[in-house]
C-alpha cells in the first residue's frame, strides 16, 4: 500500500494509471485505489465501526506520516491521510496469476486510476497467497520511491495477511502492517 501523487509542474489536466506490474509468488491478486476526499463512508452510507478504527490506528498513523514527509505544494503544512480500512478503498482489479519471481507481471486495471495535479491517492496491491513472498516489496531507502516530471511514488506499508485489509499475521501476533516499505514494480500511465 503506497501513496501516488500527480505533480503540477507541467501543464497536465490529469493522469490515468492504466496498469501496475509486480513480481512474486502472486496467485489470486487484487488492486485497490483509495477513495477520493468525501468518499470515506461505507457503501450504505454508514461510518466506520469504532472497533475497526482502533485496530488500524497505528497503521493509519504510519501511512499518514510517510505521506506527509516533505509534502509539496498546498499540503506542506497539512497531513495526508490514507486509511487502511476497507471502506476507504475501491477494488479495481481481481485475477489469478502464476508465480513470477524474476519478471514483472502486468495487471491491467479494470478501471484506470485518475489523478489531477496535486492529487494524491493510495494504491494497494494484494495477494491471497499466505506468507511473505506473494508480492515483492523493499525496505524504504529514500524519501521518495520514485519522482519524475509527472508523479511521485511515496513509501508506504507492506501487508502480510492473505485477506485484503485483514488483521491476522503470519506469526499469529502483532500487526500485519510493516512500516517504511517501498513499491517494487512499474506503473503505466498516460498524461492528458
């Protein structure tokens, strides 16, 4: 799970992320995108359960912190918040994939991710395979995972549960979320 931001340095109306490419043991894969501001309720309009909020508070605080590090533009004094609760996300991809530990496998999104200048959204890539080898990620090395003329990929969290947004761990204790992790893969996008 990691934040992606569309930069405003060049005259771009919006970007469309059309696919993500990853490697690992893969298996049953899903890709999720965080809802836009104002979409933070359950499908039926209800708010998050307070038990759920307590269970994900540490991971959510971590991702807010990571995304806020040296934030650019109008967010310099604010905190960027991306929740780790399932009600804050839309599933945009679901398919089964064979293992590929050396070569990236492209996951062509059913719904492209649209980003306007200075807009930030989270991307969550998940496998239902158990263990820590389903999707390759890395330890955070730099302030940004990627920074080019059009977008910034920020460090985020690794999730070690074979249920999307699940709370169990492969060890049977502690949090399934690992802090200070980086996306390893590719994003394919177009500028409009």
